[in-house]
C-alpha cells in the first residue's frame, strides 16, 4: 500500500504486513520526522459474479463419473509450511541484522528502515562524494572524484565502494578502496582515483558510496 505523510506529503510503498494487523502501528516520516498512527487499507469486498445466461436454452451434458482421488500423503503440508516459515524468518533476521550492509549497497532502502522505526546511520555522515568522473584509458576504466567534509567538525573518512552497474541498474562489478585521506577538517576536500583494468562490458553507470565498517 502507499502511505503518505500527513505533514509533508512524502509517499512510501509499505507492505501491509509491516503494519501489525488491523490495529496498525506508529510510524515516522524519514523526510520531516513527523509521527502518526497508520492502519492498513481495508480489504475490498469480493465482487459477486454475474450469473451467465445462455439464449436460447442449451442442453446440459450429463455429469461425468468422478475420477478416483489420488491418495493424500499425510504430513507433507505442515513440513512445507514449516520450512517456508523458517526461510522467511531467516531472511527477515538477515535484513535486520545486516541492515547497514543492505543500505550501503541499496541506499533506496534507508527510508523503508526509517519508516519501520529502524533508522540506519549511514557511513560518511557529514561527508559528501562529489564530481564523479569515469573515463576510458588503455582499455581500462578510470573513476575519479572528490570527498568533501561539509560539516563543522573534523570527520573520519570511511573506505570508498565503487560499483559499476548495467543499463538495468544491476551491479555487475565493484571494488573497495582506501580514502585519499583518513580524516578531513571542516571544508577540506580530497581527490580520489581508481582504475578498473578489466571493466565489465555491460557496465554503463558508476555509483560511489562509503563502505560500511567491518562487523
């Protein structure tokens, strides 16, 4: 369902199951910080099928003899549902425990975690990656850019993650490099450069982010 913040009108796509049933839950807007009680959308009533009519009247064929039912295997259904529940629980736990890594690789998931009350502090807070420039040289792909401290205090610079993506925005190649400088003073800017000697042939885009800290 689509949830809209009543304060700033920012819209989010949220699974109804995340709202804890008909009672709903308290959510917070990742854009303006407003909180409100959100309830899932009521289920739409099932439409009554319109009875089919045949004109002129048709003869109804005789009912065929019922086929012998195949013997049902007892115990198979609950094993399947139990296995499915375990898989879902493992995936949910992995998404919660490793949410830093998820957000680092897919930044668009950050508002979803924040909406569910699980905000993720992304690495490189107070820093900015700017002026990304990819160029071709000697068969390789050179990626250059800047890391700037946009805050008012000295910041520690995390590792940089450079990812190549194809036309469908899928990641096809990536590498992590050390920052040009481990600490930046307020307003300080440092240039970085790295080379993909054998870039993936399907790569059409570049995304540079701060890599999450190990552990």
